[in-house]
C-alpha cells in the first residue's frame, strides 16, 4: 500500500533517516496530549516511535483524527524524522498528517495488571504488548543465530517428518493420531531421521515442532515445542559438547550485539548474558551426584535425588546456582536415558550422553553419541520393549557404512526463557499448547 509519494519506512530504520519526510504505518500504543500538542506512541512491530502532532502544523481534520484514536487503532502518520538521543530508538516523528485506517474497539488489555489466565485467553491480542513483542523478536534472533552458526560450519538443514510410525524418546509421552486405516504418532524428536540424513550429508540439522504428551504442569513443559537438532557423522562426545557450547555462546553474543532494545524491554541486564559467554564446566554424572548428595546432607537444598536417578527440577536449580553458568553433565546411567545412546566403553553402566543445565532454566539441551553397532542397538530396542519392525530402517543405518556419530536437541522455548529471563516457557512461543490449554 503506497498511495502517497512519501517513503513508507519502519520505525527501526528511523535513526538513519534524520530530516527526511516519511510515512509510518502501525497501531496506536499509547497517547497523551495537552491542548494543542498530542504525543502519539506508534508501534509497527519493529519498534515504538513517538509522533508529535501539533495543531499549528497539521490540518484541523488531522488533529481531530489524532484526538479520537483509541489504543490499537490502525493509523498512517506522515511527517519529518527528528533525531533525538533521548527518544527511544533515537528518533521522533513530527507529524504533518494523520490518517485513520480503523478506530479500535476498547482494547481488553490495558495498563492495569491482568492475571495469567486472562492474558493467555487473550494471547492473540497480548502479543502486542511491549514485553511480548520483545520476546517474539528475541525468539527470532535466537533461531537465526543457531542457524547462522551451523550454516557457517557447513551443516545442511534437512527436515524430519512430523507423522511417524514409532517412538523416539520412549512410548509414554506419544500423541497418537489416526492415519487413514492406520495409526501414526506425532514426532517427539526429529533425531532418528536426522541420523539417516547425516549418513547422507555428513553434518545436518533439523528444526521443527515436536510433541510430548507429558502430564507435566511445570513452567518448563509444553506439549508442543520447537526443537533444533544437529547431527554429525564421525563425532564423539567432545565434538557434541563443543558444538552445543559454541552455538549457544555465539547466540549470546548475537543477542548482545543485535537485541539491546529488546533486552531493555525485558529488563534483562546485558551483564548477566555476558557472564555466560565463558568456558562451561563439563561434569560427569557421578561427580554431579556426589555434589548433590553433599548439599543435601549440608541442608543446602531438599530433594529426593539419589545416585542413579535422573535429575529433578530442584537438583538442576541447585547445580545452576552453584556454577553460575551453564554446566554440561555427561556420562549418565543408562537406565535414565534413551535406547539409542552409546554405552561408555570405559564403564558399561553409563551412556555417552550430555545434558546442558542452565541457571534458573534447567535442562536446555539433551544430546549423545549414538549406538552404532547393529546388534547392540537391536538389544537396546528389545530392552525398551520397542517394536523391532518399526525400527528396521533405523537398524539399516548400522549395516551400510556405520560410523561413530552424535548430536543434540535444543528446545527453542527453554532457551528463550533462559536468555530473556522469563519465568515460564509459555510466554516464549506465540501460541502455547500445554496440558490445560489449546485456545486460542
Ligand atoms: O532431552 P530431549 O528429550 O532430547 C531429545 O529429544 C533428543 N532426541 C535430542 C537429540 O539428541 N537430537 O529434548 C531435548 C530438549 C530439552 O533439553 C529441552 O530443551 C526441550 O528439548 N524439551 C522441551 N521443551 C519444552 N517442553 C517440553 N515438554 C520439552 N521436552 C524437551
Ligand atoms: Mg532430556
């Protein structure tokens, strides 16, 4: 839509357009006025800009238009860009015309406090709040950084299917669906298919929605979340750890460089992020277990954890607090991990897996070296009571040029909640699906 000869621009670009006549198109975020001067805060998705409307500079109908605007009314404002260091984004617009597209009905979300239930019911409108817009942009930047990092290292993006005939992460959390005359499951992870792709292209990643029918009601669980999963041929556990750490630290640096305004809207101190761009400790599970037991004895925290158990939320929290940065827990007891993880040749009771535990957020990454021996893998499939027929293709990968390989999965929402300092993952996805929610 460009009826006028004036250039349509986005708010984020205004700082480069000082003195120029431009048109902004957006929604009214807020307004205040005194007499012959109105200050309209306009948002267009790229930022928020103060537009100054003076009755002596615009026509009378324009000034009347500006006065009737309600919150979220859609509006087109033409004017001159005025650079000002004190203005958010470094620029304001001095209006010479205000054109109303639609006057919005009273907007249900105002400045007063709303409860999370109300906000979630109005998620389609809540997305327009300052913090939610910042989170959506941070989410975009995190994903862009993941992909940039991998693309620059020669990885290929190869998508895995969403309808699958079998489980990947265990059968207890599968969503089942009709598939013509048959049954299919919504994928829990693209990993098994990424392994096949890695045997074709060497270094790959998949990114897509994944589904877990967990009856968990915690602030860290969604039933539908987005996961990025790199997979590398010829990789050992150190390679897997190096890749995950490198990719996430790159992402932190990208946020610090490109998302300053969003971090400010989220009241996130950049120094917190800077501190995490350090070398991350790598800790075998047994050492982590010893520390946790010690802390329980000292009364530092309470937990039912005992050696051999998976880590629970309190255990992850206390580990994160202790190190003050992400910690990589490796060499897990085989009983608590998935069937495909390779046994540790130095200790048959362990698998070559890694979880990355981030301060306050808990587990953000799960990864491993994969079992590459056909017969051992078949035994693991039987141990886990998985249907052998459904895994024939996966077993084939161990018959035709099997190689050591591994990778990891990183949950996008968990990562965003950690980096943005947002308590609940439900705010880190546009339309969250949880145990209790599938609307809007
Ligand atoms: O540890 P998980 O279950 O690992 C896998 O799915 C492997 N197949 C990945 C791989 O090696 N390619 O899940 C990986 C990550 C978790 O660390 C977490 O960040 C996220 O996915 N995640 C969830 N995020 C939100 N809600 C849930 N219910 C999640 N479950 C896992
Ligand atoms: Mg895991």
